[in-house]
């Protein structure tokens, strides 16, 4: 089970603030709804927890998504981010 926080995909954040992938793959201000839509289109099983707060920003309820995935977290985050870019076009 892999956890995806919107901060992992956010182009506007630095690596210290929580971004996990390069800005080349990242998107601006991703939402839980966009992450869910991307996961659905990619065919993944997931569970959303909208009331959760990212530990680095405990005061902001950004939500998170738990995903069933076999490979690495970075591969999944990159795949989701690219799908969000495709959906936004």
C-alpha cells in the first residue's frame, strides 16, 4: 500500500517541502480529485482519506490517497502526475 499526498506532485513546492519528483514531471496545485481521476483512468485500486493532513503541514487538511501498487512509490507518483497533465490538456 502506497500513500500519495498532493504535496508529492506539486511543482510549486521544493523537495524540502515535500515534492518527490522532478519539476519536469510535477504539476501545479494537484487536488485529491485529480489524483483520484488519474488513478481511476490508470486502473488502480485506491482509497481516499480527504480529512488527513500532510505531516509537514499538519494544519492544512489536504487529504491523501492509499494505492495498491507493486513497484516503487516514485514510479507511481510519476505515472499519476503524467496522467494529471494529460487530463488537464
